[in-house]
C-alpha cells in the first residue's frame, strides 16, 4: 500500500490541497479554480477531492493530513498583540474575536468535520508551522541537495521572515523575524496607500514601480522619509517598523492615513482613480527598499549557511523584480523559487514537511531537476469533455488530428496579430499561468499590450505582460544566465533588442512612455526595459514549446506574450467550460482547447450574459 | 473536551499560562455571542484572523 499525505491550506486566503504519494508530488490545486471565487479561503473540499482522485487514493488510506499552520499559536499572537497595545485596538478586537471564538479556535474540529466528508477513518492530522511549510515547499522540491532557505511573507503564526538551511531531508530554521515587523506587511501597507487591494494588489504595485522616476527628487525624498519614519532597516536585513505609522496590529486597515500624509505629503490614493506620477514614485521608493532588504537578508543567509544555493518561498518571493536583483547580485550561484510561493503553496509544504520530518523519509535522489513537474499539477480534460462543452454551447470548432498541423495553424493565427486562449493539459499550481491556461499573442506586435489589457483582461492599462521564451533562446532576448520556468525572475531585455529612449523619457506622461516602442518585442518590454521571463522547456511542456518553436520558424522569434487565462477579478480558468465562457466574454480572437480550435467569428453570442462583469469583484 | 485538552496542551507547551484568564473571559464572551448574534464576519485584514 503506498503511503500518501494530503496537504491542506485553508481559512485565511488562497486555500489549496496537495497530495504526495510515497514522497512524489502527484497533484495540487487551488480551491478558487473550482469555486470560481478569487482567493477563496474556504476549506478546499473540491481541490482535496480532485487530488485524491488524481492520485487514486481513498481518504481512508491516507497516512496523514497536514494543515499548513498552527492555529493556537496564531491565536496567541493575536491575544498578546492586543494585550500589548491595550487600550488601543478595541474595535479591531471586537471584530476579530467573534470569528475566533466561533470558528477559528475550533479549527481542529472544523477541519475534522470537513475531512469527515472525504472519508470516515480517523487519519492523523498534523500542524506544521506556517513558515516551516513555506520552507519545506521551497527546499524539498528544489533541484538542490543542500541549500539556504529564505521565507518571507506577511505573517504566519509569529514569524514574518525566516532564514534556514536544508540538507538532505533536514531543515533547520536558524533565524526568525517576528510580527509586527514584516516586509510583506510593509509592502501591503504601501499597496493599500497607493489605492490597490491588500493581498492581491501587491503585483500591481510592483508593476507600477518602474513608472516611477528613479532620478526624481520626489522618489529620493520618499525613500529617505520611509527609512527615517517608517522602517528601521538594519545591516543584516532585519527591519523594525515604527508602529506609530501602521494600523494593522490593532486597527482595521494597514496604515495610519493622516500620519502618512503628513510624512509623505500626498494623500491616500482612491481605488480606481487616475494614477499620477507621485504614486509611481512612491511605488518605486518602496520597491527599492524591498529589494535592499531582500539583498541584505540574502547576504546574512549566505553568511549563516555558507551555501551557494538559495531557495525562496512566502508571498514576498513572488516579487520577481527583487528575485531578479538577487540573482544578479551573485550572492548565491543558483536560486530556486517555489512557483506556489504564496499561502496556497503551504498545502504542498505542509505535506512535504510531514513526509520528510514527521515520517523521517529520505528525499528521492536529487537529479538537478526540480520535483514540481513544471507546476502542471492540476486537472486535465479529455477530448470528450471538450466536445461536450462545444455541444452544450452550440460552438463551432475545427478539430486537428495532427499536432503539427495545429501548431502550424495557431502560429499563423498568432503571427497575424490575433489573441489566442491556449488551454492544454493539466492546470498550473501557483498564481502564474505557464502555458496550459494562458492567453497568448505576438510579442512583436506594438498594439498587443494595449489590446490584451483593455479588450481582453479588462484591467488597468499600465500593467505589463510577460514573455514565454523557448529555453534555447533565452539569451537571445534577455540578460538571464539561467532558466526561469515559473516566471519568477524579472531581468533586463538584451541591449541589442532595445531602441533608444527619446529625450526626456522619464519626464513623459505615463501613457506616452508606455506606448513608446522600447524594443523589437515591445509588448513584453516593460517601461524600464525589463521583462518577467518564463523559459519553456521542451521536456517539461512539449506542446507549448512546439507551438513557440513553430512560431519561431515562421517569424524568427522564439517567444510569445503569455498572460493568465482569466479576466480581472476572475480566478484562472480550470475547465474547458470556464475557458469557453471566458473566451466568449472577451475580445479574444481564437480559443484552442486541446486540439479543438474555436474561431470567434464563427460563434454565436452567449444569450443573457451582458452583466457578466458583475460576477467578479475587481481585484 | 478535545478542544480543552488541546488548549491546555498548548498553554503548557508554550508556557503561556498567563493567557488563561484572558481565554476564559473570551470564551464566556463567546457563549454570549453564540447565543445573541447570527454570524461572525471576519474583518478584511488578514493579520487579525
């Protein structure tokens, strides 16, 4: 009988389930993809059912279930925080406590009740610490036998940052920075102040930062003031936040708006209002500080572990700009980042911690390849499923028996400037679409960025797009000396690709700068001549690689624009039905479900669907 | 009962007995809340819950 462990993350945000069978990662998925509710925090019943089914394991045959944090210690942090700030924080206390008293204190029971829906046997339930789960998700699947581990996020139980060392099956946590001093929460506070949603808008802040002017007096002053008033940044990378300026420990928001306004000289930005240069400069200032902290922490991590490899996880590890800077710094020779670095990845980390630490099982031979299977760990669908959707929707399609003919046709379609929904094989685990649930287009097309943002994703016009490049051609386009399979490194576009900046580039209006053609691959070259690269391996994702390669044969360019298959506020599509619905609601030109090609011009509109945008809350 | 056992185990393990009176009062509050109100809605800041 194989030994299987089910990992669960739930009840905060981004619930997910993952399963290991004899230590091998078999399946993992976010609950939001099934329930169609972005960042769904509820118990991942659908994801759990799916991973068990994928593994062919009955719940009653599980060796253990691992939950990704320790609720009691989180409660301890909550009580001690209120105790230390009393009498402040009464309102927040009154709103947080009912949730705890009614639900979260009884999490074990809640969890057991939910698990009982999966099977009637009492399976041991383990609770590894939040940051240990992150550390395990970063180290165990990495391609390294030995590595330094850095985990960074908002907060787990107490820890907000940990430095560790992994060797074989052992993980040792060496240093810890505790709440309320948190790089993740600092970044979230700026996300909030710049008018974006906490816990989902951090990506937007990172995308906005390059619009800031690094030479501007205002940016320099912002940076100085942040370090003077808000953050005490130490040489070793630890930070102390001045809680007089932050409200998250005892209040119901991230920052004390009035105090921030006094220091920064600009008011809090209203969500969805116009973006002005001052907020871009502010975004740049905090991004620069974040990068500085990460580099200092990396140096300390290197000194403590004496390792040449580093692995990262935790929400801050999704800051691919700082990851790119870390790679470039040369502090470590090699870097590996867990693709599901956020809390959803905790499900996998918890299961891995249970397997290697609780069960004491050895790691399988480390071969230089990571164990994530390209992060393609979600459900896939058969030709029958696709045909069923087509029939149900009355959709017209063209079926390609031969894969090569499919690549041939789709590369033509792409080269003509069309936008294609590309839905293939198993869904990705983690927040990025990596070519199985992607919307793709021609990176050379100067209109592509605008078209994708405004007509397909219905999101803010300033947001950048990322390229998928075949592994063999990385250096042709980017200053990237290694692979980046999970789109977690931002690096400069190659010098030879760039077109010179016009005079006074940094002083131009945002959209004038944005629509300046910065390179011969303009739609994926961000405003600061950088790109968030995904390298595509022929072995790991042959279909996607073949499509890009065919596109290269026709155009000379071995890369495409790749963005996740969803609209703003919607979770990435999971089923062919989700894919078809999303295709029909947007101005996407073609949809490819497996070997079935749907042309928008041939489809009839979905009836009574004009209010669909109200379905998804804006993120 | 299992909850009380776990809670005691937690206080012992973490040596945080000073939290006990706080927790007892909170649980009494809790009983009140359960009997007086419908639902508990989590505030949006995730550090709180």
